[in-house]
């Protein structure tokens, strides 16, 4: 005896149940997925890592926002306009947001401080002649000039208004031309690349970033760029890529200089003011030199300096942004 075929009413009911099941499954999936706001909050700690590297060295995010609001209010034409410039959502409490951004900012600075502390000692030991006594990665105290500085010797008084020799190419300062070689030392280049591109890129020769077509074989000249590399294929985006940094920024140089100064000092823990040296003042002195040139000639020198830095760090990678 064969089963009777389902009636039209039964088929309609089955289809209706299937649609209900599909709708419930879709709603269940949406409930399991984090909301856009939850995703944003989770990413704020990562986004905060840009603050120390490209915005400011010590200021808290809430202070930066408050200062911005103050300046915006000063630019308002009347009280009602100033009130309108405040947050459009008065119930929004950004305390947690600021906290996550601040945590991300401080974490990035701490990571860079830790990594440079060890690698700078390695770079120094690779120099010729080798430093004597040898420099230990884990012990920064009691080495040569560092010891004299820490002992407040009058011949070695260094403040945030001094340009240390590591800022000059080959450590050479020309009293007749104070800007000659300024911010062009190899150690500083290594530090910038270590922080913003990758630790391995700090070991590369800048000349390798600018290949000469005359030295390429005929089979290489017409190959796509991605097939010309002889190194390993990159699988991760570097810090510059994550920050969408297409060129070297003045504050990135100032940040790297501060980190390098700390790595070269004998201070065992990060402090904004280390005895007579104020890292925040040192940072802003470099920023002012690069962002507020004193004359048109100085502005041209800074422009050429930043172009030099772009070639050192990025080569031809982002040449359209230089």
C-alpha cells in the first residue's frame, strides 16, 4: 500500500516551517556575533598603540581631547555654537574608551623600550672598534661615559636641550655647520626601522631598498616587483603598515630618538625625567625643529632631511607619498 502524496496545505505548512527555521538560525547567528560597538571597543587598545609613536610621548588621551575641545570652543562665534560643538550624544561616557587607548599607547612604548634595550647593545657590540668594556644587554650601569653622566661630572652634564652625538652622522658634530649630519646617524636609522618596519629591516643596507636596474639580469627586468625579492615572503603587516604610515613623520623620528636615548642611558626603568634629562622636553625640541623651522632655508633643509629618511626607511615602496 503506497503513501498518499502530501496535500497542498501540507506543503505550504512545511515551507512555512522551513522559513521559520531559517529565520531563527539567522537570528541566532546574529546574536552570537559581537556587535559593531563591541568590536570597536576591543580594537581601541590596538588603535591606542599609534598615540605614543606618532602623536605625543606622554599626554593622556582624555587630556588631548579636552584640549581639543577647549580650542574648538575658543573658535566658536557664540555660546550656543560652543554648546553645539560638544558631543552629540550626551549619554556617551568615554571613560572606558580613553582607558583602553591609554593602555594601548603605554603598552606600545613599553614594548619598544624593552626590545631596543637589548638590540641596541647588540648593535654597539658590532661596531668597530668593539666597545671596551663590553656592553651587556641586561646590565646598563657603569659603562664609560654613562657612568660619568650618572655621577654628575661637570664635563658630562647632558640635558634635554643638548643634541647627543648619536643624532649626528658618525657621531660627528660640526661647530661651523650645526645642522650637518643632524638626525642622520646609522644607529638612529636602525632604531626607526626596528620600531616601524621590522627588526630584520634594521639590518638591511638602505641601498638594497633602491635597486639599480642596470645590475638586474634580463630575466629580472620584466618580472613583477613581487617576484624580484630574494628574501622570505612577508606574511605579516609591519607597524608602519598597521599605522597606514606611508612616509617618515617628524614625531616618529622624535619618538625613536627618545627611545634610543633611553636605550643608551644607564637608566634601568622608564622615567619621563631621568635626573637632569627630561625625555618629554627632548621629544618636543626635536618635534619643534622639524615642524616649526625658523626660516625658509631651514624649512627646505627639513624637507630634504625627511626625503632622505623616506629613502632610508621605505626606499621606493611609497615614493608617491614623499
